[in-house]
């Protein structure tokens, strides 16, 4: 005959074990739920941080594009070239110096610097030394439409090089200057008048930081 006391002890022990397992199961489930919740919250924070960084980058890109749109063609291209070459710290346009027949003579078919050009470049070099020591210069040579296109391209290049050589003598580092010729391709006035052609014969020094 089975001992009833032993049966009761067995049932009681089994119930106790079931209770322990049930409690352990609930605790484990609650722990897993808490950990999943923590992980989810951390993931959401990381996603939010990444989204904020993306939005900030997009804002900077829009501001940069807006600034570029405000610049003239030649200046915008200069900025893009300088950025591509890694020449800029901040990638921004500072100002430009224009040497043209309005105040500085570049006679027809000539690239030598006049006295007016030299005086203007002297003032410009002094300004660079006092205000903008670490800038980058793109020196752009332009011509009117008189003569063949290839000849005008070379003439524009010679005018830009004449300015670069002179600024170098005034202490502007050569590695902070580059030249480019636009020839007759970027006129500021129509070439059908004497006044228009005079304005198109010019050198533009674009100052970038």
C-alpha cells in the first residue's frame, strides 16, 4: 500500500518546483522584455542621431548650393575647381579684383602690365598681407573677340601669367595661385562696340578662403 504521507510530500514538492519554474520563467520573460526594450530605445536614439546628422549635412549642402547660385559663372567654377583640388579650408568666395580697361590698360593684343595695373596689384598685395594671408587665388585671363579663338586663349593665359608673376614678386606664394584662360568665351559686354571690347580685355583675380 502506497504511503499517503510520501505522496503528499511528493505532490507538495512538485507544486513547489512548478512554482519556482513559473517564477523563473516570468522573471526571465520580464528580463528579456526589458533588454529588448533597452536595445530598441538605444537603436531609436542612434537612428535619431544619424537622421540629425543627415539633416545637418543636407542643410549645409543647400546653403552651399545657394551661395554658388549667387556667384557669376567664372567665380563659381573657380570655387568648384579649388574645392576639387583641396585648396580651400572653408570653401567660400571672399572678393575679386578686376583689372580691365576701365582703370587698368590691357591694350589690344598686349599682356604686359601697365603702370595702372602695377599700382593696383601693389595695393592688392598689401591687402592680402594684412587681411587674407591664407587665401587661394585663381587668376583668370580674358580677351575680346578680336582675332582667332586659339590666339585669344593664349593671350588670356599670358595676361593671367603676367599678374601671377608680379604677385609672386610681391610675396604671394606661388602654391596659393593658379591661372586659367577663358579667352573670349566669358565676355561681360558685347564685342560689337569699342567700349564693350575694352571691358572684355581683363584679368580677374578671384580670392577664395
